[in-house]
């Protein structure tokens, strides 16, 4: 293992706590070939002070039997205030009760008996450090995931609200279109709307009746499929003018026409308006729909 974490590239820092200086010197010698930062303390109180002062210590190795606060009590405090730190106990008194107490109170990663084998101890510490950095990476990934999920929830909430607003807006627009179509259908004037490419984009009932296309759906068709040849020639005659008007005959009916160019840049196109000039009563044709005073008009 290198002197820094393979996963994060961080400096490895270890705290060794033992009331015997010879033990601390022996532990230092184990890491003499590694560029690890080793802190030593001769008591639990001194060890806690080092942990408070230093930014991050990844691993704590503590003797079990020390005067004042023993190793289990000390590592219990470490677990309480620095829960992510890996905790290892060294002890020459490895009875079952001590091991159980250490695991329960200090949540010990490993219980190593004295005297230890240097190579085995170093391998144990290397494995513990790998565990530490894997856990740290997992915590960081989980934090990122929670942040991402929170952002996604915010986006979803905003999206739901946006979809609701758009839906309400579309409903209003759809109702407005239905009302405008009803108004168009109630007019005693035929209306055919064309885009600049000659596609039919709007019609009303009277216009379709004049053209003999009652109950036909022609929106989306070319005007050459809908309008008679004579009216198409008249539309072609608009050229660059704003409006032309005149009369033509279709199926024995004389119709007055107006072809008007829309001047609104957002709604470019042509409007063909048709009025019956033969004197027929439209109310006789649409009696079931047009009821009430004032709707029977002479064209």
C-alpha cells in the first residue's frame, strides 16, 4: 500500500495510544519505511486531545489496559465523536470478556494480541485503511446521490407544476378555439383560411356549404384540392396586393369574394371570404342550428 490512499490520494494519518513508550517506539518502527503521518499519545486523555486538534485521523490503535481511562472506554469516546475512524485494540490480556466489551462499547474493527507480528500488524492496518477509504467513498457517493435525488425531486415538482400550468393553458386555448370556431360557424359569411403555401388551415360551415363540401374535413389539404379552379385563379391573382374582390359563379350560385392578405408577421396567410349574392336565405339551410331573432339574413 502506498503512503497515500489509492482511492482518494489523501495523506494517511494514524494515532497510536499506549502508556508504555517502548510500545509506541515499536509501533513507529513498523511504519518507518512508509510516508504515513504517525501521532503518538501516552494516555487516553492525550489521545483525545490530538484527535480534537487534528483535521482527520483515519485509524486509531490503542492499548487495552491503561491507567485512568482504559482502551475500551477511550475508543468508546472516539466512536462517539469520530465514528468514521477505524479503531483497533492492542492487548496482552485478550480474555473473552474484554473482547466483547471492546466490540460493544467501542465498535472495534480488530482486536490484536500482544506481542504482535510486525508484518501481520501492518497488513491488518493496511486492510483497515482500505476499509476506511472505501467507506468514505461510499458515504460521499451516497451524499451525492441524495443531493441528486433532491435536485431531481425539485425538478419533478417544478415539472409537474409546469405541466399543470401548460395543461390549463392548453385547455383555455382549446376552449378559445372552440368558441372562435363556433363564432365562425355562426357567421353568414363563408371563411377559408390559407397559409402562404396554400394549405387550408381554417374553415367555417358556410364556406364549406358554398363550396359543396358540407361535413367535409378539409383542414390540412391544399387549396387546389378544396377550392374550385376559378377561385384558385382568383387567389393567384392577389400577387403582391393586400386585397382583391369580385364575383364568380359556382353550381348556379353567384358568390361575392374577398381575398385578403394577413399583415400580422406572426400570422401570415390569406383569408378567402364568400357571400351569397344570389339572394338565398342561409337560415333556410341551417335552420336547425341558427335559431333566434336577427339571424335570418339576406346575403
